[in-house]
């Protein structure tokens, strides 16, 4: 869903975070859990599957359009995120592949993920899923540590066979508050996304 700042805070310096046990963020009303096969783990993710598919077939849209990754992105368009056209999806996939190739060639370079204003786009990992800590929303598939930012880099590291990736352990800045925070604006186009609260 892109970066949403101000909702979490770092509780560690930059450290090597094990990839085993990492999960992607589940967002109620947005994440198509059937496409994810009721398993939000990094290993099972459409992100990892996509990179393995590109390794085998290249950036061939005729193949990639049948992946779970593309199915999830197309669903975002139906939910109201109008920019997720097939053309945009393919550009997004090309950027994911460029991240993989860069990490394969140069390793992980945190300075490559620093904005011109000095803002560091670190991989940020929560020990407890955000939707659980903030809203008390619990599901069987909400397990393990959750990737808040850096899903593409985490997938690339996994496909490269790495055991870990540099990142920061973080925690919810407002646990139990049910404060929608930056997600309210981010998800404004999704009808009924907060109806369960």
C-alpha cells in the first residue's frame, strides 16, 4: 500500500533481521486473503512468486499477467485505486525486478534507499501485526513478524537465498487506540473498509 508514516516507531538500530518468519501486512477489506491462500508469509507471497516467475520467463507480460501478484494489483483497481492500470502494474513489476538485480549485483545498500532530503527508507518490521496491535483485529493468518515497509526488498533477499536483511525492529506508536491515522486517507477510496470497527 506504500509508505504510511507516523504510525510506528523504531525500537532498534539498523540490524540484520531474519527473513524466516516474516509476513506481509494484512489490511482488512483490502488484502485478498484468497489470493494469498490464507497465508501472509514472505515465503508464500505473490511477491516471491513473481520474482521466481521473472527469473524463469523474463519480463513477459503474457506470463506475468497470470500471477497472483498481478491479480492482487488488479483487485486494487476494482477497490478504487485507479492508478493500478495494467500499464502501471508492469512498470511497478519492472521496478521490483530492478531492485532484485541491484541487490544481486551490489548486495543491500541502505544509501540507495535514502531520499534527497535525507529521509531513510529502511526496511521496517513489526514484531506484532499492525491490524492486531492497533485495532485488535485477529485472524488465523495474522502470524509472525510483519513487514511494514520494505516488502520488495525482503522478497528480493528471500529469492536471492539470503537469511536476513538489514532493517529496524519497530512497534505500533498507538497500540490499542483504534486510531486510523494515516491509513484513513490512504484507504479513503475503499468502501466499507472500516465497517468492522
